C-alpha cells in the first residue's frame, strides 16, 4: 500500500467530497436566490472530482485503482439496474406519447365524489404513480389539473400540492417499475414480489390515514370537472398489464418489455397521428430521460467499489456493528440493525435529495448489515425504499416539491406540512422496525 493512500475511515472521504460539492453548490446557489439551486450542478458532474481523488489516493498503483473503479462500474447489479432504467424510461415515454397518462387521470377524475376532491386527487396520484413508476412524471401530469381544481374550489393550493406529492410518493415507493424499487431489489438481490408484499403491508395503514386526513380537509364541489368525456380507456391498458404481470412475479425485463410492446402497438393502431416513427422517437426520448440516473449509477458503482477496496465501507460496517452491540442485546440486535439501515439511507437522501441515488450510495453498507444480522433481503429492500421516499417527499429542495410548488405557484416550504403520506409512512416504518412487523414467516424471502 502506498504511504499516502486513503484507508479506513479516510477511504470514505471521496464520497464525503462528492456530497460536499453537490450539497455545497446547491446551498451556495440557494443563498444567491437561484431557482432549482440543487439541480444546477448535476450529481454526475459533482462526483467526477471525488472519483479522481479516490483513484489518485487509492492503495494500489494508478492503473490498478482504475481497474478497481471499472470493476465497480461493470458490477452485475449495476448493469442490470441500468438496463432496467432504459426499459422503464422507454415504456413511460411511450405511454405518455399515446395519451395513456391523460386517459388514466381524466377517467379517474370523472369518478371522484364531488365532496372528496383532496382524497380523490391523492388516490389518483397513487394510481398513476404506481402504474408509471415515477413520482416526477406523476406530478408533471397531475399537478396542473390539481392546480386548476384548487383554484376553482378555493382550496389552499399548498394542501392540494401536498395531496399530489403524497400520491406521487406512494407509487414511487411501491411501484414495481420505479427507480427506487429497481435499485433496492437489485442491490439486495430479492424479488420484486417479496419486496412488494412487505412494503405493501407497511404502507397500507399510512395510505388509509392519508385518505382520512385529506377527507377531513376536502370541501366544495367541482361541477366543471365532472361529466367530461374521458379519453379512450384502451390507452390505459398497458398500465393494467404491467401491474398484473408485476404482481404475478414475472421477471422485470419481461414485464417492461411487454408493457413497451403493448403500448407501442396500441399507439400505432388506435392513437391519431401516432406512427412507427413516433414510437421510435418516444423510445429514444425514454432512453435519454434516464441519462442522468444511468450515468450516476455507473459512477457511484465505481466510487463505492474504490471505497470498499480501501476499507471505507468496512469501517462504516464496523462502526455500525459496534454501535449495535453496545446499545442492544442479542435479541434486539436486528431491530437496531434495521434502524441503522433506515438511518443510513435517510442521511444519504438528505444529502443528495435523490431517493434512488441514496439507495445506491448506501447499498454496500445496507447490504452488509442485512447479511450480518440475517435480515431478510426483501425486508431490507422495503426499508431502504420506504425511508428514502419519506425524506424525498418532505425535503424543500427535492425535485418533487420544487416542481409541485412551481406549478401551484407556492413555496415548497408551504407544502411540507401537508405531505401527510410521507409522515405516516415514516411512522409506519419506525413501528415496523420496533415490532419487527410484518412477520418474516408471512413473507417469502
């Protein structure tokens, strides 16, 4: 080992440097009054200097450190994740192109009881986000409609935005094709079906409580929104097919491929002016929409491998392990370990304001802790997904709140108190850890 090489806790410095550059640039631009400050300097750019530091100060020769980095980049789970991102992006873009999102939203709006607007918007958001697998896509599709409803009924736009974000984060956490689910299940090598079972049981009560809270806030009528003719429901069919196949436990590559093919075929056959050229364009646009997370996943994979090779991840695990042994007896070790998993991914999300990136960044540590304390991988995947989404939905500088606030014409800070679902989900996650519920025996692992 070279005498100046980073080792032990210092091997984590490149990751800290990355977070410092990313968060520091966002904080600085925020004080300068720049809109969307935390997204002006892409994480894919901020991570490059950190990678250079890790390579230059690695324990091997320069060439060998580069090889270590490349081993992390081409790690099987990272490549699998990236391929799924491409398929998910193409599928989502095709469904947007053929009008599948509009069909789903408008059809659901026609069936909302007139005295339940807020819970109705939340449930529509939950449905659309679960089908699309993206909170940002859901907010972009639903927030303009919700803003119009808010204005027509005189509902506080911040509460309406909170309902939209709550619904969007429900699907972001639970959807079989969301970035977070893909990342969590691939990193922890568990099935989508098993993760969904555990995650769904934990999320059920928070969903019900969210509906009740929004129902207490709902008032007025929206006569102009009801009775409108909804677009053809056939354009929603790919969503239904994808959900059914995913729930049956079909391989995610097959699920997304079937959804992509079905959506393209329906668009060409039934959508006006939708041609094979349009389909090809949508597929390409879907690929490019995933560029940032695709590239960042590769780079974080390489940086994490360097940190692992130099002992940084091992140090983090050892510190966590020592803490668990110090504060808990053997019978409570798993609870504290799960709490540590939740804390690590939560901290990463606060630092990066990106729930998928936080899951990937924390992946080495959460995987190691899960293996050491024999926590079922599906449960760990559910926990990291839950807590990353909880904080993503309430950070004032997250893309979700910034987008919703921009569309609603309100400050993201004013929305935070009304993102009920994220608070209830967080409480549900803590209760699940304390009581170690749902029982492992009820869920295959």
